[in-house]
C-alpha cells in the first residue's frame, strides 16, 4: 500500500494516509467487440494506459465538477491467461486503480461500490482513426456500416491512435460488456499482495490446486487480512440489503396495497442486491404513477356539509 499511497499523493494537495482513502480496481475498456460494434486495438490500449493516469471518474458522462467521484492513479494493460475475444484474438483489457477520499459525503458511494450497485463503467476519449474491419479504410470514408454482415463477415470498427482521455463514467449499461469495477488488480510487481480482500496468485494456486498444502507465516497473515476484508464487505452488503428490503416494504403499501407485508418479505427472499435494487426502482416508478402530480397541494375537505371539494394548502 505504501507504493500506492506515493502514487495517490502525486494528485493531492496534502499528504494522505491509507486511512484517508478508499481504493478500488476497474476495467476501463478492452480489445473485444462491444455493443456498438467497436473495439480498441492492442496498441490503443497501451497508449490509453498512459493517458488515463490522473483522469477523474464521473457519472453518466456528465462533465460537471460536482459530478466527480474518483481519480485514477495507476493504469496498465492486462492479458488474462487463455481468454479470447469474440473474434478469436488474445483478450487484453485496460485496468486502472482509482481512489476517492473517505468522508461522510462519500460513504454512500463507497457502500455502493462494495455492494456491487455501482459497477459498470464507460470511457470518454478521442482517437485519430476508426478502421473498418471489412475494407481497412476509415469507417467515415467507406460504404460499410457497423453491425452489418458483408459476405459472412461482421463489420466493426477498430479504434486506434488515441490522442486524449477525457473521463470515465459510472453508467447503467456500458458499451463494453466487461468494463466495470473488479476485485483483482495488483499494483506494481507481480507478487504484490492485493489490498482489497484478495490474495496473491501463489496463494490462489495453493487454495484451488487441492490436496494438502503448507502456508508460510506471511501467507497465513495475508489470508487473515483477506478474510477480515471480506467480512467487512459482507457486513456492508447486508446493510444495503436490509435498507432495500425496508424501502420495498414501504413502497408496496402504495403499489400493491392488498398484498400483506409478510408476502412482500417472502418475495424478497433469495434475491440478490442487484435484483432488490431493480425491484425497488420498479416499485418507485409505479408508486409515482399512483400518486397525484402535486399531492402537497391538495387535501380532502373536512367541511361539515360533507362536500367532495378540494382545497389548496397555503
């Protein structure tokens, strides 16, 4: 962590300690064909690994300063062993380490990251060339169209020669399916211990090889640290889960008034945090439909004549 703190403090006005910051790993983009039928070249990923250092993270590509969430302090290209792209290439991804300060204002963001609610990301950058997979020309100068088949070949664009990296954003649906917050990324040397509840590759091999294994004192300490980190994340996840269920229960009285609270609780059993969040969003949308546009402006008359007139609150 000492090496990471040196990298982080390059971007801060005062010296921060490990306790002052929350650090996480994120895949920014890769060389696979995405939902927009575009991919980054391997060379582009290497260039972006330098351009994205120091770049701020925001939400939904909204460039307001008040929308900033985190900052990248380290970035590199990884090649997971044996993984291939959809068109058979050796898979490569651009991974980054980012930080945000620990404070009351960032507590909810940290909880959302730990529980997996905030996960998917998308990048904003500029490239010189957008090469058509069919003819090899720039897609803006040829007749081919992304996503269409030509003689059994898919037309997609390869993004090359990046010139700038503007930002990276938390989004609901990223263009690149694998882009998002991840658990594994070691900063510095290959045998550097992960700081967020993971373990080094040597320990992973021992854990999953099978048979009797022997661990050194340092490895046992690493496992203990990882266990404590995972315990904390599990507790944070339970807090998020309990709050979502409580919110759903309250909304159900508006959306499904004839449904008993015990039935609603049964409905939430076994659902993941992500599924509960979707359920809450659906209930909120339905509740908004069921309520008057401006309920604070109206109240039923309590006049003695029992009329049905409404009066504006003043």
